């Protein structure tokens, strides 16, 4: 932007210059449609120049200036209260308003600029409580830093405990949540024992590395200057950050009861950088992926192949990973994913069929007769496919309209026509929002019965209109089905658009991947998630929303690795029978058993989940007791439990029961 911004202000800038820079920053953040034209950066620049010389610009239009005193610059009015009366006088001056019509000064006229500044002051007034809270926090930070410096100078001991160092001592009477200002949560750190030994050793900071640090102090270590901006090692990618915003502490006038323009400017600057950050691609990756960088890899793969299936041992985080990918691709946080219209989740089972997934008749009550009737409703897949289709077609029309100069030209050469189609397709794909459906336990359903004729359309090679088909209920399609229930019109054929992506999950031990028909394998890319793979183990490290105790995490990884190795080398078992990390979340997650003593947490894990799963693995084996104890002892030796000792196999236990049943079956067969 051509007008000045906060990071370009000098330490000796006058208050009106600070206010002008704040106005520029606010406009930069809130550019939007205005009147018959658009509020542009050039317009804002003209506004600022006119407003900087308000009195002289006004005198060129009206002779009534003497009736009400005007300050030389509008930026000398720092609050709504100070400006409202002047604005009313200007608005009621007919000599002024009659000479600012569009045929005079056009839409970039002085009155538009004045109204824009009034809107800025109203916005400031609306957020006054936040400015005041920030002012009190900043005042506390500077005063406490100086207080600590005085103690150090007088050889008084500054309490080294955490409360005093971080500014949360009860003697300051700080209310709960005092450091939460608007969307920002500030931390305060004072250098050990109160000594400001280096630049930035005493600072205020937000959760995202935005700092207010000490850039200069006097001989007694009292604060002289502050620098506001990102930590030098943590500047997010792609932000409009040209350098630190430097402020003299004296200019802050911390002895006052109300924040001045310099204090407001610091908060504006931090808020602007924060908002840029939360809309950046880096923030999106950090929030959605957390520490799981594999999500980005698989998301890129999915965008290319359209359909993938994650398979592997139980509890390896296949569903968790799928939702992470869906979250990344749609741009919707995992917390809100379930309510998003661009995401769908289903779980297949033996009773699930075409009418649930694609479309089918549902019993409803007729509004007129009150009798039960049947109406056609779209299934989960058709519903999200049609939403994605509407988005794709909308974007396609928008792209074609952009190049409408080519439309209608019947003499386009074939090669040129292909280039145009490719260009339109590429731009539509880039513009259209992405939709994702996750099919959990995809191998537990009868794929042919569920997908029906749609098995053709989901093929990546037949996406789009070229893969259009008629569904089984084509004869029941009408406008009400499309408009009221999200189905298809009579004139429409069904197709799967390019912006719909399918993710399936399956456990290998439920049904072998090899038993799925080749038609499915050809349409999906299969990716194995091993229990000890980094995708699975990384679940224990937490994500952007959850963090766990590092010692408990390290132990959980150790126990899991040892037990899985024991399972792997057991005859007739393999990697598909290993135990995934989601089981071990119980012992690290504070919302589960993560706050219990470790021994108790691991005993609960074995008794409630892992032990019973191992029993299922070994059911019917002659060496049940031996193998079970070997796995249990491995668990004990690493977890510090005694679950193996607690389990003894009697003559009525699983092994003998199975043997007894097998003997009885043999005797029955002999009798037959």
C-alpha cells in the first residue's frame, strides 16, 4: 500500500502520523465494496492525503469553515467522541455536501474519505475494551520489568520462582484471564532474577511467536524502547512483514488511564499480523496437520489418484489419518469437519446397501393425508457428489465466462480447441472447492451391492460428464427430488465430479485385501499403515489441539514396540495382528487414563482392551496359554505391570474349552 504503515513509522513520529498509519492499516485489512465502485488501495491513498490536510481541503469547497473550528488534519481527532461533533457539522453543511457530488470530485471525494475515517473511529470505539485491557497488560509488563531492575540494582533478591518471574504473583491483583485480549493470549517472561541481560530476554509474547521485546534499556536496566514483531526464528511464510515496529516507552504515556495512539498502534500491528498468520497456508498446515507431515504427502497423492484405501492392523490411526487429510483438503478444522457440507463419513457393514449409499425409497408421512408413503431420497454418496458437482459446474461457468471472447467461434482449430478445454479444466479444478467422503471399514460391506453401477463412475479415468450414467431410480427423478432433497432432476444423469475425493479404511485381519475383487483394487490406490509406521506412532505425539506428557509418550512407544515385535515373531501371526497407537492413547491422554498412575493406566489398557484382543487372535490354538503368557510377559516387562500373573488358565479356560469343544465335535461326527 502506498500510504504509510506501522512498521515504517519513526520513533519520533507525531501522534497524527501514528493515527494516519493506523487508519491505513485498518483500511488495508478491510478493503471492501463501497458505493458504485470498489474501495481500492489507490482510493485509500487519496483519502489519507486529503484527510491529512482536512482544513485546507475543506476550505476549497465551503466558505462556512468559520462556523465550526476544524483541526488541520483529521488524524488529530483520535477518538469517536472528539470527532463526532465535527462530523455532524460537516454533514449538515449544505455548501459542502452540494459540491461533492460524483460529477464534481467523483467517488474519491473528501466526504467519502471523512465518512471512512468515521467508520474507523466507530470500529475503534467498538473494541475499546480490548485496547484498554491491552494497555493495562502492557503497563504491568513495563512497570514490573522496571521494578525487577530496581531490586537487582539495590542487590535485593528477586524471587526466582515461576510465579514472580512470569508475572502472576497474587500481590498484583491480576484478574483471571487478564492476559487474554480479543483473540490473542499473551505470555509475560522476565529475565531470570529480573536482570535484562540481553535484547529480548524480557518480553511479552502471543501463542504464535509474536513478541513485544525490549530493544533498549538505560544503565539501571529500565526499559527505553520496545520492538514489536515476529521472533526472528519464527516468521511465518508468506506474510506481509517488513520488519519490527519500534516504539519509545516514553511515548506510551503509561502513567495515563487511557491508551494513546501509540499503544493502540502496537495492538493494531499485532492483531494485523495475527490475522494474516491465521489465514496463511502455514497456519492451515500447522492446525490441520499438527506434527503429522504425512498428511500433506497423502493429500497430494489423493488429489492425483482421487480414491485411496488405508489398510493395516487395528488401531493404527487409519480413520484419524483420513479425517486429517479431509480436513487439510477442505480447509475445515477437524473440530468442525463433522458439520461441514463438504465432508461425509460412512461406515460399511453387511446390511449396508445401494439404497443407503446411492439412493433409495424412504417411508415418510404425507403432509396432506397423514398416511405413510415412500419417497426417493439420495444416499450419503449421491448427496455429497451432487454438492461437489454443483460447485464444479458453478466454477466451470465462471471460468468460461472469463474467456467468453473465444465462445461462439466455430473456426477454432482442433489443437487450439483442446488447449482451451485443458485451460478451462485446469482453472476450474484450481477454483472449485474440494469435497471428501471417508468410508470406514470399506471391506465389511458388499461392494458390488453398495456401489452398483456407480463403480464405473468412481474410476478416476471416468470422472466428470464423460462418465455420466443413469441410476437404478432414474424414472423417479424430478425437480422436487433435486430441489428439496438434493437428488437429480429428470433431465440429469449422474456423474462423479473431479473435486470429490474418496478415502476408505480397512483392517487387514477382518478380511484379507487379496479377497477384495480386482475391480475395486483397480479403482483405489491401497496404502498400508503399519502399527510401527511413523503415521501410526506419531499419534502419540499429539497434534495442534492435544499435547501429552513426553515421558509417558516415550514409555508408551517402548511398550507398543516390544509387544508388537513379540506378536510379529509369533507363528501364524504377522504385522497385520500388531496393536496400533490408538490403543496406547489411553495411557497418555489426560482425558482418558493419562492422569492415573502409570501402572494402573497400563493395567486398565491390558484388561479392558489389549488383553481381550490378544485372546481373539489366539482363540482355538493349542498353544493359547503359552503364546498369551509370552505376549503378556513382554507387556509386563516394559509397562511395569503384572497382567501375566493375574491370568491363569484352568481346565475351564479358553484353551481347554476350545479343545473340549473340538473333542465333542469329533465324537458327534463319529456317532453320525
